[in-house]
């Protein structure tokens, strides 16, 4: 083999290895990789007054120039400026506010959603499931930290997210082989109540006609991605 041929083959090998590294870095291949990337220190360049998605290290960046915050999330997550009703969860600005405590939905991040209807025969477990993160705001700061009705096992703790203290409300409700579980993070900033909610809603019905489908561990992994997304929340002013 001539010297010129050797140089050609070595160059080709280097290019192939470089491309392989690039794509493995840009596209996390597992939930573990995604969680690791979400916890990285990289930030997005955002413009005040704009709401847009920016591809950054395999993630997208959400920037709200009206309520002045940014968040990041994996590229497979669907973002929407509306909240959709799904089985036991409604489309209000926060999961279960009182009638006198109203606000505005800002953005939702759908991590994983399954909806196979109500007939179990021949279906994979679970019949339905959603894991998502929602951000809503309200001018009613007096009721920002009120304990919502309708849920059991509520627990309140203080959590710091990028230098801001949030009160975290843990809730769980289950009946008729269905459940809702979540964490509601709340803080008051610039005379506005901000609520970040990590929500899981699903069916735990199972019978002999159903196939194995997704394990509880995998469903919990999707739910836990929500916490990692919430940890990227940052105020811009």
C-alpha cells in the first residue's frame, strides 16, 4: 500500500470515529443519559420576549420572555402552550386549585403518554399513562401556597432550584385501579405565583388477557425525568 493510500484510509477512519462520537453525544440513548445531560451546566442563548426551542447538547431550551424563565428538556418530549385533559387530570392552570384561585397555563412538557382506551383484552400494560411537567402562573399570591383539596398524603417541604426557594407539595390519590401522583413546586416572584408540577397519571389495572408491556420501573423512570426538567427552571430577571 502506498503512503498516499495509507493517509487516505487513516483520514477516513478518523472521520468515521468523529461522526460516531458526535451523534452519540448529541442524542442520549437512554433515560440515564438524558438525566445526566439535563444536569449538565450548559445554558441556552435566549432572547427576551421570545418563546422558542433551541437545540443544545441533545436538549431543547424553552424561553418565556413574558414571565421571564427558561427550562430545558430532552428532544423527544413534546411541549405545548396548552394543558390537555387526560383521564384523571384536567386542563386547569394547576392540577387542583380552588374556584377562587385561578391562573394561566404557560407550558406543558409531555414526557411519555399511552392511551389504549378502556378495553383490556389483548392490550399491553398499562392501558393508559402520562408523565408530564406543567408550568402555570397566577396573580393570586395570597393563595399560592394553599393546600389543594382532593388529595391524600400531602407533604410540604422547601426545595431550592437554581437559587430560588420553592415550597414542594407532594400528593397522591388512587381509586378504581387508577392513580394520580405528583409534586407541586410553588414560589412567588415579581408579585406572581409560579407553579411547576411533576405529574403521573395512569391505570394499574391488569388481567391475564394483557401482555407484559412496560414495567413499573420503566414508568417510574419516565416520571423521574419530570423532576430533572423542573431542576432546569431558571428566572431570567
